[in-house]
C-alpha cells in the first residue's frame, strides 16, 4: 500500500466522484485512468458508493479511495469495499485514531491551524484543505502554510480547471481535488477522457 504522500504526488488532480449508478463505475474509471488520472476518490454520498468502489477497484491501474468518510464505521465499510485510501472532510480524533491504526493512507480535512496542530499530534502532515475556496482560497492557504513548513495539502472545494493551476503552483500544494473532471449526470466517457487528459497536464513543470 502506497503512502498518502506518494498518492498525492502521483497525479495533479484527484477526481472527486459522486456516482449514483453502479453501472457507470467501470466506464468512468477506465476513462479517468486512460486519461492519466489513476487516483480516484469515490465519495460516500450515494447509496451506490460502496459498490462503485468495488467495481472501480477492478479496473487495471485505478487506485480507488473513499471520500466523505465521517467515522470509523464509514472507514471499515470503505476498506471492506476495497478502498485503498481514505479522505475525510474534517479531522476528528476517533476517526483519525481508527485510520492511523488501520495503516490506510489517510487524508483528513482541515480549515484552520488548530486542525493542523491536532493532525500533527497524531503524526500526520498531509491534509485536505477544505472547503478550499469558501475557507479563504489561496490567500488563506498561504497564511496557514506559513507556520507549518513540512505540511503539504490537497485543496478541494470550489476548484475549477481554470483555477487549479494557481493552486498547483504553490509549494505546499501537492495536488488538488476536483469534481469538474466528471460532472453530474449521465457520464460521457469520451468527454471524461478529454477532461482527464487536460487535468493530468496541469502540474507545473
């Protein structure tokens, strides 16, 4: 199992996926992987999410994780479904203890310095900055990153294809999370492939 740092460095954009129909799982995953995005975050926001993780995990080259993990029950269910990394919108002590004990790569959400300090107390130094735009955008992240020189981030929330390069240009940012790659509605694999290819090229040289 890879580390969360290696996962964050493997792609410039982690697609944030809200999938209602499990039949869409395989074609979406194949298009994303073919387009160069191998790390896929399936949010636990739909009844189909766990089965979607199971199906996407069968696609060669896909590293499928679970997002919107809120507690240890969600963590256990996601890992049983085959999730290889875990993303949470926040950082709580019970979930963090369970994730650290499991050994799974874990990316908890933070929005302020107290969240970061609590994560550091658990031995973590890789975080999701969420909700990135609503929490103050690039200016806020720059201010937060200042006192924490070794911490690195995956900003998520309100980031678009147009704004992602500005985030990725920041030293503390290893990748971003984005929902624009796979928009809501019936999936168009060809359009997803093109969006993935464009997203995969966003990391600065």
